[in-house]
């Protein structure tokens, strides 16, 4: 299956989708590409809000300068933050999963980031159209909770697959 099909299959059965990704093999290159694509899609999700803010705030910074700042943050700084966060979370998850390898945890973490990208894109469109409100906050919390569920599910899948071998 292609990656986009596995992302959609991830909403039906996260364990099956991530097991298929694990069967393809985890490499540093794949994991890094998943992270860069997820960061780029999250950058795209911010564009409707930036456009709305630039349109409503006439005296504020221009849309181009806001897009440039968000692009630098999303493509260059966010991957560094996500790598550091994955290292810290890997240490936390090692309390429950003793044999957890950092490359596999990064795979689970970055795959989870990539898997929630469609939800982040939908949230970005809604924020751009409706502005920030209570319902957007609820949606953001639900997306974050689904992200946490995906990470835990993917780490359990890694543990199950590694212990089976």
C-alpha cells in the first residue's frame, strides 16, 4: 500500500497500518521523510489562518512576512524540536517498554505526526474560515488526544512485533 493509503487505513486500524509500515522496514531516511512531510503539511494547515489574520489586521505584518516566518519555523525548527521531544518521550516510554529502541520510537512518533496530518489540515481550514472559537478548541483537543492514542498504539505494536521475533 502507498503511504497515503496507509494514512487513511490508520483511521480504521492503527495497529494494522503501522504493522504494514514496520514490515517495509524502518530506516533513518524514511523516518526523517515522514517528519518533513508532516511538518510541511502542518505548515500548509497554518496558511488559512495566516491569510485570515493578514486580511483582518490591516496595520499588522504582511502575509508574505508571516508565511516566511511560519515556513522557517515549520521546516527548519520544528524537526529539531520533534527530534528532541522524541528523545525525551522515548526515555519516558522505556519505563513501560524496556527494549524500546530510539529509531523505532522515532518511527512511531513521526508516523503518528504524519497520520494526524489530514486532521490538522481540516482543523486549519476550519480555523481559517471560522476563526478561533470554542469548537475549534474542542477539535484541537480531540486531534491531540488521537495523536496520543496513536503514539501509544504504535509503541505497543513495536513491542509486540519485536517480542514476536
